[in-house]
């Protein structure tokens, strides 16, 4: 499950490959992106293709929120407290779903049309590497198109003006959200992360297909990247292990 990636590129490269209008402002030369942070994406929005900032983490399923709220309600009732379950469910914190695999589920199908598709620029992405932990904090393995870390894109989806609670202290907020698709790991990622890898778009043709083709064609891009198109980057001794999980 990819919960950390890096973007080290210039905005002109993003604009050129995606044929988008730039609404990013100033993009940092190098940006590490964690869940629930704002990140650059290119999306279809009201007939315009725009590069802009959106929060990482799509809405979790109603079942996941129902289960979490039911568990919390049970704990409150065990303490003898009255529970308004509808209000509890409405205010259940949702940190978001960063990676999307089962696009056949009802929860995700509503956002697979062209109007909700986006691409997410990256130059390398991380997966935890337990085999290298040595009894300490689990370090990350980093993957890229090659050792020069060329600009590539994740195939993503996004949703506009979603009302949710991301942090209890902030209460209900309304925000735009995105996540990206995953698929079976290829031979490069599989030895480190056996469950999945992000769906990666390599060139302008694949980007255009994902952003504009009917789902019957675009959905075929949910496949492992060929082994020759991805490398495991050498370990960087000067780089401290990155924190795991959510950074809120």
C-alpha cells in the first residue's frame, strides 16, 4: 500500500505531458506527499483539464464508517452514556482511502467516469521494506521509472465538495479529495510488497486514455507496469527512514 511518494519535477513538464491549465501556483522543487496532505493532481473539472492542489484520501465506504461508529457507540453505551447513533455516524472521523483496488464495488463505480478521473504526478514512490528493518524502524524501499527518476503519473480518481470529518478537532469540513488505483505487483515491487502496486501511466497516450476514454478502454490500464519500466532505487545511507502510516 503506497502511503508515501515524492514529486521532484517542474510545472512545465506536468503541463506539457497532461495538456492542462496550471492552477498550482508555485510547486516546490521536491515534495514528499503523505496521506491527508494536499498534493498536485491534474483533473477533469467542469470541462477543463487543470493542474491543482487536492487532498489525498478518497471517502471511505459507508460500511467502514458504519462499523467504526458502531464500535464507538458500543464503548459509549458500556460506560452508561446515551448515544444518538445518527449524529455519531455523521461525525465519525474518516482519514480517507488513499489506494483503490476493487473498482467493481458500488462505492467506487460512481467515480469512474471521465469527470472524476485524475492523474497524479510522481517521480518515486515508497513501500515499507520489513526485510531491511534489522529489528528497528521499518525503512522504505523506493521505486522509480529508472535511476534518473523521470516524471510519471498514477491513475487516480477525485471527488468534489465532499463533506466529512477528517480530524475531530476540525469537525465537519467540505473539501475535494483524490486517491489512486492499485493492481497486482510486478516483479520489481512484488519481492518487497506482495499485495499491490500503484497503477502507473508512462506517457502522453496513457495519460490521455485515462483522462478521456470510456471506462471500457481506460479500465484496461489497471495492470502491473512491465518489469523493465520500473527500478528499485539504491538505498540512500544519508536518508533517515521515513515515518510510516498517516501524517495528520
